[in-house]
């Protein structure tokens, strides 16, 4: 199988420093070890909320002409908009997520929708809290609570992605075996480290989809 890799970073500083970009490349390199041939790489420096991306258009054009699939490291690095992701999945260019190679289109739609809704709710709560604080004369110079909420939402979204990467018969496996299976596929934790039995246990206990794990 042929692939065209696409990366997205939010700022020019991230691109220069490698923050975010190195992690995406490492995930894709691990995926490609046993999965196929990489034809080219494209990187956009833009917000995940923006749909117009020059480098993505180039990547799609090359993938279409070469009969290749567009390969991205993580769904949230691709876009934060469900409509954008849906259009991409419905196009004639296939989309593969290196971190979730076994996820179905239905699962990707669900994860994208949940992530978008979580961000909307956080934004709404933050706006209301800041407005209320301002009306009481509180100085709006600290963002610890806001950042904590965002981190919590990002952690939940990442936990859902990990579920898609678990082996089919994961319930019959020990946490040690699950950690070994995830590490063997080149997957990383949210902080970019290796999986350990306790790490896997924490992810599984964090989020439980009702139709599979209840």
C-alpha cells in the first residue's frame, strides 16, 4: 500500500522546534515499518479549525494521482471539525490514522464528534466563567482551571483512541500483555512514553464505551 503523509502544527514555532511534528513523524514511521511505502510528506502550519490548507490540497492531489492513501498520525492533528473529517472520509482518497489503524469509519465519526463537542462545552463553560468573574470584579489573569479542563478533555479523547488500538480479545489479556502489544505497534502514551500495565489500566478505567465495555 502506498501512503502520502500529512502533518499539521498550530504555529511556526512548533514547526521550527519540532514540538508536535516530531511526535507525529515518529507515530507514522512506526506504522510504516510493516504497512507500506511512503511517497511524500506535507506539513501545514495552521489551526485545526481551518479547512483551507495549501499543503493538504497538495497531499490529496498526489495521493489521488498515485492511487495512495492519505496517512495522518492522530485524528485531532488532522482537524477539529466533524464536517471536515466526514468530507475527507467520503472523498475518493482513503484516510488512514496511524495511531488508530483498525478504527472503522463509524468509530472515527464518533471520536471526531465527541472531541468537537467536548471542545465546544469547554469553550462555553470558560466563556461563562470569565464573564461571571469579570462582572464581580475578579482580575482575569489566571488560567489554571481553564487549562485543567482542556487537559481533561484531551485526555478523555486520547483514551478513546487507545480503545481502538486494543487487541480484539483484550478482555482475556493481562495488563502486562496489553502494554506489550501496544508498545510492539509503536504506539505512545499521551505524554509520548511507553505503555506499562498501570498505564493501560488507567486508560481502560478512564472511559468505557457502553456498547463494548459495560
